[in-house]
C-alpha cells in the first residue's frame, strides 16, 4: 500500500486535500455535538441525549470518507484501481453505519436504564446482544471486502457451537429465558409476585442467569430464569398494586340485621383514615354468604393500596368492628378474614 502511494504523482496535493477534509470533518463533528447537546438539554429526554453522544463523531468520519470518495476522480487511477478504492470506501461507510447503530443501541440501553429501574438490571443482556450482532455484521462486511469466504469458518463454528450448546444447555436456557422476561415483561423489578408453588416477594433484579426475589422476611430467593419463565406467576403489582380484601363477620340469627349492616358499613367508611386503606373503590357490605351454621354471615369488602399493607388494614378494621358491635350490643358468633390477592373485578370475592 505504501509503495503504491509513493508512485502517485503529486501526492502533496493529495495529502493537503485529505488534511483539509479531515479538518472540515472535525469542525462539523464539533459543531454538531454542540448543537445536539443544546437540543438535548432543552428537550431533557433520553433520545436527545443518546443522539448527542452518538452521532457527531461518526458523522464527521462519514463526511471525511465521502470527501475521499469524491476526490478519487482527480487521481490518475486505472478503472480497476478506481473500482477497488470506491469499494473500500463503501465498505468503510457500511462499517461506520453499523458502528453508529451499535453506539446508539448501547447508549440507549444505558440512558433508559438510568431512568427506568426495570430496565437497569437487564442492561447486561442488551449490551451482549448488541455486541454479538454488531461484530458479526462487521465481520461479514470485512470478509466480503477482503474476498475471504466465511463458509469454512461458519461450518467449523457450527460444529463447535453445537458442542458448546450441548455443554451449556442449562446456561443458554436461562439466558434466553432472561431475554424473554425482559422483552415480554411479565414481571419487572419492584413488582410483588407469587411464584408457584410457595415463593413470594419483590423482584429485585432480572439478570443473565437468574432472577432475585426478596421475600417479606428480607430473605433473598434466587430463581433460575428458565424455571421462572415456566412457572405460574401471580403479579400483584399488575395491572394495579391495589389488593381487594374482605372481612367476614357472622352474627346471631336474632340480631337486628339492618342495624348490623349499617354499623359495619359505617365502620368500614370510617376506616378510610387507616394507613394503607384505598379510598376507591369505596368499602361495601353484603350479606354474604348469608345463612350459615349458628347465624348470618356478612362480608365487608375494601381495598388496600398494596399487598404488604393489607395485614395492618385488616388488623385495624377487625378491632374497630369488634368495638362497634360491642357498643351496639351484638355479639359476633364468628369473625373470619378472606383475602383476594389481586385486583380482579368490580364486586366482592365470593366467600364459601
């Protein structure tokens, strides 16, 4: 390459031409960076920030390569040499485009991960996929430019990949299950979930191999992603973190049922000041399940703001109901609690 360059007549003007466009590319890149940075500061969103960090430098390099391609016609090159030079610059532009897309993807993952906690824990998976796809594309482009066939390498790689896949079957299964969890989002970091059969807690992180679950006892449960993706999951945080609960009260047959109903509804509405009690939907009272052994059953329905607050709300409501019935002269024959562990409808849960 150096010998061929030395044979070019008047290589000083060529060097000056290249230096001039290199300076122009640098100035354009710097100006574009300042403009996009100001635009990103004005907009204040992740996309503007990503573009300001990713586009200016590749844009400057692209201008330089285009200028070189335009200047080739002034060189005394033969048809074959001219075609090879244009092909080389075209491949360089393609590689630059792939590198630009990789920069945008990597910076997007980081930027959205900072503003969205549910994406931050899965940033490693996104980085790995971006690097694998980007480098594979660049390898294909470069091998095509050099006239190197990738068929033998792909054959050997296929055989080796099969052996690696068999050896790392469980690891790969967990990896792709993690990709599924990130893309499909049945659970997100911060969600409170129940995993069949007995695991229950907050999702701390979704990693490459496993998902970390923090229980209400502050213990950490590590669940392989493949196991989690195949399990029956109840997500108490979706579509709303509210939890519908109900308290059942059985009173004697001879009690004044209208008086009992009014007292229960009044106490349920007064309990809106209890920490954790949701104001909407409003509490309600129904004579359900109705006639039972030893008396008549009522159900007080209400909602709490989140799963972990329900025990405190139930405790406070039971105490208030007990005190109210005592003041009203009604002796409850039985008091039971039924909890519906998800917001699932307009009415009260059935109590059998």
